[in-house]
C-alpha cells in the first residue's frame, strides 16, 4: 500500500493513503497491533477520510513507530481487512425528516425512492466525527450524494438521520449541523456504561430499516454526563464560590478518539502534575482546574492541599498562604483565591485526590463533547479520597516570576505546512490571544496568513488532530487547539506545538501576546 508519513507533533504520526478503502484496511491492521511490540506506545488509532492518526503515550517511541508503520504499509495491498461476515448493525428509522422532500428534489427521486435507496444497501462506518458516537457512514447508494444545507441549523435533534456529500450519519446528541435530515431513530448511539460505548465502530456495516411509528424516544441517546455528586457526604471540600469556571480534571481519557471523544484532562499538565507531587499523590488522581481565580472552599475535614499554575494570592481564613507548596486546611477553614495577575488556570490538588465518578476511565469534564462529571456548583461537597500513607517527598517548587512578556511557543512542522504561501509567515509576526478562546481552542488575532497558490480554492477532507495543532481556516488567522479540541478537522494544520508549549499556551489569557518559534533546528512552517 502506498502511503505518506506526515509530521504531527511529538506524540503522533499522520499516515496519508489513497482513499477510504485504504484507510479502512490500514486502520483495521494498526488497531490490531496497538499496544503490542513496536506499537506498544500507541494509545489511539484514529481514521478519517484519507488519513489515519497514531497517538502515542511516549514521545520517545515515535521513531520506532514510524519505522514500524512503513513496514506495515509495505505489507498491505489496500483491500479492507474487516470481515464482511459480521452481521450488520440494524438501525430502525422513521423517515419523516424535514429535508426529505429537498433530498428528493436534489436527486431527482421521489421521497419513497430516496427512502428505498437509503435502506436498499449496507453502509459502512468510515470514521468518527465531531461528537461521541457520531460516525461518517459511506458506501450507500451513490444517487443519494447531496450537498450540505446552505444555512446550517442552530440545533439538530438527537437521533436525526442525515445525508451530506457521500456520507450518511446520525446525530447522537442535540447540536448544530448542516446535514440534510431525512429521518429519526431511537437507537442509543453512545452509552458511556457500554463496552464499547459507541454503537457504530469503524469498519462495521450498518443497515437502515424503515419503520412507522411515533416520535422516537431519544432520552437515552447520549449518556455522557455523570449525575451531580450528592452533597450529604462528610469528608471533602464544600464549594462556596466557583469563579468563572471550575472543572474536575485528571490525566484524561486516551483511547477513545476514534469514537469522537478526545483525551481532555488538565489543560496545563505540568502544573497539574506538580500539584499532585506536592501533596504526595500517585499520578493521575483528580484535581480542580480554576479559571481566572475566584474559588472559595470550606474544609469539611482536615486535609493537605497545594495550589499550582497561575498564582491567585490565596488566603486561608484571611491569612496569606504559599503558592506551589503544601498547605494544611483544618476542619471549617475557608480557602479563598483572588484573581491571578498573570496566567489563567490554577490547579488545586488534595491529598488522596477527589473521589468522583469516572466516565471512560477519567473524572475529567470535556467541555466540547460533554463527557464527564457535571460542573461543580455552589453548595456541592467534593468528596476526597484517603490520603497517601507516606508523606509528600516535595515541600516546595520553584516559582516562575510573574511577567507580562511575550509568550514564546515552540512549534514543530504540521502535516499541511505546505499549504502556506510563505513558509515563515507563522513565526515572522507576533499574535494576540482573542477573547473567543477556551479549552477547545486559542484563537489568535494578527495579520492573516495566506494559502499557497496551488491550494487556492481547495479544501481538505476531514483529518485527525492532536492537542497543540495550529489550524488555519480560510480567513487566515490561526487557531491552536487545546485539550478539549475536536478529534478531526477540515482545515490545514500547518504546525503543532511541543508538549511543553501546549501547557504554556493553556496559561495565555485574552490580550496576551505570543510568538511562535522553531523547535530546535527545525524551521517553523
């Protein structure tokens, strides 16, 4: 099989192949190898229209994985390796969609003929999409290829069945969308308590069946969010004020990107991990991520905590306490955070971590997909786990002096660096962080970047992305995707931040100035 290996940061490689058939064959093979031998470090195998992304737990394994991928490509002939002997997933559909008559007009079919075409052949799950459980289905009747709506709907209901280009798909949860809607189903596409949680897996066959019936019950279609923690527990920290945004975070949930679920977790992993070490926790326990200060907590029992990340001038019962060092809270004492002078996100770690329900192995709340616990509210009691038996081995950490200086971000070439007209344009100017920035992405303002003339008017098929991807939409102003960024996107990724710079940009607040620089001897695209 012919294929190109494209750079995609320190922990990933993007493999470009000829077509979707080659993608399905390669994805099936690599998914079977992930976690073993030369592919032991692979956590995610993410297919898209003409590319497959491998994400790694260990950046040191990247050269070995790239070599192994080359060997795999040499041994494949491009034929799908998924067995067609497996029974198709049957989806019952009430064909009464708002756009059914428009689909009939666009295709020259009657509404009945369009329904017959949609149900008359099996579809195949090509790759996941923008939401947990959403899949791009391909291989249906070619007469049903229709354009997206000229004006997307602000809300498409859960269970809606649609068409767009050569694809069909089902919306697993209410969301904006521009697909042509032809029907609705009550199938539970996503259930976090199911294994696997996504009903439709890459490579699976799907068969639609027309039924008559009342409005489908879609109440169970999206089981992503854990119910709020009961507040009658005794041991924990009581929330008195949340500030602008309070989240539960940990190391995140690798392994589900192919189902449309990103890793999520702490936006600034360096600060989060430091907090855990300061209170003696093993790696991966849940902590709080506080955006722009304003948090107030009351201790229900004596506990050891640490604050890391942006310094919020914290006090306990009005007395100033250290930042980036352990702090004892005694029963009834109140911890209050001010507003950070610089930086954006502060992390509060507690000995024993926060003992909260997990979804897909993580207590993190993903702001894009909605997977994870409900956001803590005033009055909630956040239960804490049993503290470690051994005391912390670290009692303080060096503090970076607060500064308003330009933030320097190290960049590696992205898979589509050649889409820029000027290869040096990304790093030749300073950029400013837009107010429209969040955990999903940091939007930048500055002089727009221009596409290479050979790419003018062209659009990319959707491709998988990683944290730190620098995507350039048609208007030319970059977006740096964050820890809750989408798993796929359709605009060129011209660069990828290093892991350390991903943490640094997580502390950039609106109005901050940043500048990209080449990582090591490699030139910025």
